[in-house]
């Protein structure tokens, strides 16, 4: 089936989805969770094929691990679907309703967006997560997973569709591109007639390609070149565990720390012990001249180090003369994801909160908290790093729009 | 100056704008209003040059009228700026603030978007309106007005910048492309480094070109192929004035009625008198076969008539067998702006409200109410017909985004 045909199917499913009741949606989601558990074996077999092919193609460590499914991981995925079923349904909420001076009652009601598109990479769990969040919020979704996870994704979508059919629900609400090539991805990016929004999830290259090539509205997600600034007034004992947590707890994720900025007034006191502790945690340090002067093992940082996410046990460190210089560095290199200041100064904290332009700005805490579940929204479809529609972690509410509804009895405009 | 240089200036102005207090912004806006009134003569002279050139180039009636400024119109534009100053400042509102189980306080705060881009056509008043709404909401704006209004726009921007300077404010917050060519417009559409959002305002051709060519986020506005459906249960006496109002009161605007759908059960009773009244109001009718059978002056409608906005004293009329058929026609041809049902049936009204996918869905009222001032938001920068970020009339709040602010005291993620 062509991308256009899939779009047509998804569009017509989205019309039915929009008027589905919460309980109908939840029952269908629970049926999908059951089916995933019942068909673990089939999923693992498909995944084994993907893994074998990936290894043949020389795919390396962390990418292989993202692709891999285990019984436990499948159970986790199914549990995620069940948790999504348990979330509040955002659809149908009337945000406000007023009476116009002429007597009309008018208000704003939350409705599904319609047809969502997702373009993502190797992680097959995104297939199920994206379906569950789209379905919960009353949308149809067109998925374009990575080539590497082709077999696993096919089986996931088959199981989901069968479970929706058996539950008497709308199997057409999930569509997956049959051919995960660049050409079909491009077609999806231009499917304005049927697609209401496209959400790319993956590395910086994928996101950039979608932004450049899409004519449908896009929500940019996930690239996180995150900074933590240790101010001259920071409580240095509090600072160390925050830096370690932000860098080490899960280095491959988008809210992990990538560049540490340190005020020059505390560099001598703070950096030697900090560098030691980072090294003990296996972190490779790239630093400016001042940082290099503390430790021979520090690799001199280049422009590349300030500009990029490592997504790894590596950290760039720079000494700065002031909070203003820290804010300026962040304004230049930040991807506007999560930024933190560690300080005991009231003025510095307020200045940083007001002037740093990012989805999440922290005082005295780890950037690792930028996350749907930590913010209380449940599962997230991604973390928006752009400013339109949704900013930061996007839960089911971010997958809705509104419409104005107007109850009149003959009103005309004067 | 190149488009990129203007972008750089606007970006750096936006950082200062973001932390400007409400009273500082309001004073600056009032100074701009004063300056516009004080320099009416200069504006009229520039406008006369534009008008002369347009007439030489054979520009026709309604376009010429859009370009024309009079003393009264300039007073209206200045009054608009003063009213924008009087609006509530959306910036800085904390939408919610909670305490995380770990003790961090976190919440969502409304902040300016940053740098807005506007691409628009002949109406020079958009230059001032767009500046005022952008400035009020703490944004910098890059304007790309129509070639036809070149002289008027230059003078407007000069007056605004001078007034901002004299008021000790930030004149760089408004930038206008010096060369209103296709090439510079294209550059603006790709200015991802400096531009946070691009809002096109104008005809369907302009909007389409921006959607196809922009890599910056776009908010689609304004094209309104609006329908009104007269149900079999409609109160036909109420229906007539609603149809006349929606079509005739201001036929050139986007929320004006373009296609009337009539249930076949009431066609005989409703249409003859309705057609008569439309004709008396100077409306040219394009109808399907059934409509043609009532009146020889009706022009047979073609696919074009269902697909397009007339923006003129013309109306397409079609007889449909059911509310479902009406909803289907609307789903096929609507631009998702404003749609109305006229009915006394509770079920039909609810079905239409739930199933029609548009920014504003009406029962028993004129579609002409889809408007920022009618909905109580004050002036609007446009009417969004897409589903992301803002849908329907966009006031100053639609020109803001949010950021999460987090107050910790050493929290790390477990």
C-alpha cells in the first residue's frame, strides 16, 4: 500500500477515533497489553531476526542494545500500555465556556489532533508506546520505524491490529509504512492532505532532516545539549552529587549533562575533587585550558565539544568569569532542552531562571528530572525542544488540540 | 542589511524584550500610537506613492482599497496600538506550580516565543498591528510586507523605531526586510537559527508557498472556505438572517460564508425565498441542479465552487440528503475555519459539533463571530486553521510559549 493510501486509511480511522469514549479506548488498550504478553514468543523471534541482521551489518554496542527485546522488556512495554490506559483521558474537556454579550454561549473544548506521524530509529518499544499514547488521546497514527527494527515492528503492529479487531475497536488507527526507506519517509513528511503533525524521535541527524524536508507541521524533539553552571556562590558539597547524577545516572538520554560551566572564583576549590569523582565514575573529561591545568588526563576541548551531545560517559568543562558569561555560553550552544544553575545567590538564581531560554530551567537540581513521569504526566511521546504547541515532556494532552464550540439561537454580527 | 543580519539583530533584541516589564512595554506602545498620530502627513505621503504605483500597475478595486490609508484609518491603527497596550500582559503568568514528592517545587511559566516572522500582503495596517501584538507579548518581530505597500511600510517602521528609541525602549525589536522580493521571503522561511515561528497572512497562494518552503515552524492562518448547513429541522425564519449576515456583512473576510448546504426536506420551502433575499443583497448564486431549478439566474456550480473561497458577493449552494451528507461535504471541502449548523434538533446539533473538524463550530449563529475581539481576546494576529499551538483567533497569548522552572535544593534522580 502506498504512503498516500495509508494516510487515507488513517484519516478515516481518525474520524471514528475522535468520537470514541474513554472506556472504549481503555478496554482496547488493555486488550493490546494482554496480546503483547500472550505473544511474547512471536515478538522475540522477530526481534532475533532483526538482531542477527544488525550484527551482520556491524551495528555496535549501544545501538544493538536499543534494538534488543527480552521477556522482561516486553513485559515492561505491555505494562506501559496498561498504564497509558489508566491515565486521565484529555479528550472532551471543556477548558472554559462563557456567555457572549449577545447571549451565545461559547467555549473551548479539547479534541484529538487527528492523524499523527512518527518517524523514529532503532528502538522497537517506540512503536508500542507511540501507538498507545496516540490511541489514548483519540488520534490515528502512522508509524515509520527504523529499518533495523523492521521485523519486530511488523509483528508489534500485527499484534496491535489483531487485538484492536478482537476488541471490536478500530485497527486502522495504527498504520505502519511497509517500506522503511528514505523515499517513503520523505513522502510522509509531505503528506499534508492526511497528516496533522509529524513527530521525529531520534538523533540530531534524523531531526534535522525532518525539519528541513517536512511541509507538514513538525514538533522538534529530544536533542539535549544540557548545561549545569556552578556559580561562585554554589554550595560545593551539594553541587558534586548533582553533577554526578546529571552526567552518570543515564548518560545516553537527552536530559543528561553534556557541559559543566564553573565560575572561576570557585574553580580551584571545586574542580580538583570534582574531576577526581567524575574519573572514578568512568567519565572522560574534555576541558578548556584552565581545566586541563588541574589534571593531565583532561583532553583539550574544541568547538565540537561545546556544540555537541556526547550521549556517553564524556563531559565538557569550561571555566567562566560570571553568571552572565555562563548564560551567554548557554545561549550560544544550548539546544534549549534542560539547563541548571547551582547557586546560593537569590539574584543569580532569578537571573538564570529568567534569562536562560530552555524547556526546563533548574536551580540546585539535576537536569535528569525533565521527563513526563517525573513531571506527573505519565508516559511521554517525546520532549519538545521547540516553542510551539508543546514545550518539554509531551504527554497525552500534548497530542490534543482544541476547537471553539458555539451555541447560539439566531445571533448575527452587527 | 541581509536577512541573516536582521535575524541576528532581532534575536538579540528578543533577549532584552523577554525581561521587559509590562509597564515599560505599555509606555513604549503608547509612544508609538502618539507618533503615528503626529506623523499622519508623512504616512499619507508615502501611501500616496504606493497607491500611484499600484494604479500604474493596474491593481484593481478591492486590492487598491486594502492598500489605501486615510486620516481616519491611521487614527484607527493608532487606536489599535493603544488598545493593545491596555490588554493584560500574558508574559510571566505561572500556569501551575507543584511540589514534587522529592521536595522540588516545579511549575510552568508563560514566556515570549522569541523572534516572530510575519509574511503578508498589501494591507499596510498589518505592519503596525503585528508589531504591537509582538511587542506586547515580549517578542521581537521580523516583517516582510507586500511589495505594493513598500513605501508605507518603510515609513511605518521608521516611525515605530523612532518612537521606541525616544521612549528609551528597544527599537531593534521590529525589523523589516529591506527588499521585499521572493528571494528574501525564501531566506526568511529558512532562517531557523534566528526565527522561532513564521506566520503568513494573506491569500491561499501565499499560505501554500510558505507551508511548502519553510523549514522554520509555521502557523497556518486564515483561508476560510466556511459552510452553513440548514438542517431539515431548522427554524427557517431564524435561518435566513443568519445566512444573509454570514455572506453579506463583510464578504471579503475569512469567516464569511462560502457554501450553503440545505437539507432536501426543506429545500422547496426554504430556497425560493432565500434565493430571492440573497439576490436582493447583490449575491451571485452558484448552485447544484436542484438549486438551479428554482431560479434561472443561478449559475451551475462546478467542483471549483465547492473547493474555493469567493471572498466576494458570491455563494455556492448545494442540496444534501442528510446531516451526515452535510458533514461529509464539509470534511471534503472545508479549510477547517468556521462551520455552522442551523437546526432545532438536539441530536443533529451535537452530532455536528462533535464530528465537524474546524477551529470554530457553530449552532444557530453566524460564522462571522470567529474573531479575536468577539471571543474576548482583543486584537488578533491571525486566525489559525491548523491544529498545533493555537487554533482559531490568535491574540497575544498565542504569541507566548512556556518554560518549566524548577526550584530544588540538591535533588538528584534515583
